[in-house]
C-alpha cells in the first residue's frame, strides 16, 4: 500500500549508479528537487504528466513548460499524475530540430523509465532526466554532472529536519529551525554505502542537547519500494545502523560517523 505523506517525509532511500549516471530515490519529491536545483535548468519537456498549463509543441507532439511557468508545475500535485517524467532543455527552437531517433529515445524513456543510450543530448543541452512513478515514491533521476546530485541532497536533507523537527518558542508559537547545507565532501563519504542502497531514517533520529543523529542503514538494491520498506522495517529492528548523519548544534557542522 502506497502512503504519500508521513513515510515519504521521514524516510529517504538512495541507490547510486555512477556508471550509468542515475540515482534511484524514495522520499525526495519534485518540489524539493526543483527548489534545490532551480538555477541549473531552464525549460522542461514533459514526457509523461497531467499538468494542465503546459504548451503544446507541434513537432514533438509533447507539452513543455517554460522556465517562467515552472513555479506552477512545482506547486501542482504532481504525485497525483501517476507517471511524471521530463527532460530539461535550453532553447525552445531546439525542439523544432529534434531528430526522430532522439524523439524515439525520449518516448522510450518516458514509457519504460530506462534508457537506450545515455540520455544526454547536445541538441537539448539537458542536465537531467527525471522519471517518477507517484512522485516521491519511486524516482529515477539522471545527472549529466553528478555534483548536482550531491548539491540537491545537501539542500534536501536539512529541509527534512525543518519539516519534521518543529520547536516552540517561549511564547508558544511554532517555528522551524533552519539547518545549514550539507557540504558535498561530507555526503561523498556515503558513496560506498549509496552504491549498495541506503535508508536515512528521520523518524528514528536521536537528539540531545548538543547534536542530532540521523541513522543510516544499508539495505540493498531495490526498484520495488514496497519491498524496500519491508526490508528497512526488518533490518532496522535486527541490527544497528551502518552510519549516522550528525549535526553539531553548537558549531552547526555536519559529520558522517560510521558505526
């Protein structure tokens, strides 16, 4: 049974495939992705969607969203689309010159969520391919530059803490505490684990006066996220986590600690 709200907020699954330049994730939604990397792409060619405000392109027979209208898409309920797939591109004019072979490969991407060849096209100057089923439940994202993945993750994970850990002021008003970005170099310490498949569990996080610890379990390679959830539940009960993502409240510095 797919559950959108609480599970997706407080668990993040990551499976890194550096050779083919993609990352499988659970728990990271399009709005979080776009907020983190909005400066890195221009327009979006929609391969699968239910967005009502796109523009129709005659040559490709696909809808696209200009950068100026991107906020409408970000604020839409893309989870409800079911399949939500897109590729970014720099110039609208480039769509008019898109070869049939490339268009066929793009349609294949949207249909199967897999590539026939590496999906980075000079004619589009794309940096990403975003292939999601029930956005935030199963996402497969290709990165031309893998540094963008670490940038996104370094922004997204502190955002999870801001969503989950709400503190109260002395007056009783709720406020969100802002946490610093996680440096790429810190996250790259997790690369060996991410290649195997990890879960960061914000619902199991531990905090005291000096720091917050988010446990990380290595659970393996999953495409079926129901199976991933079952494995996480079983593994987290049976053994200690392999690592922890830790922020020092005083210095506001992030660290990765291996168990």
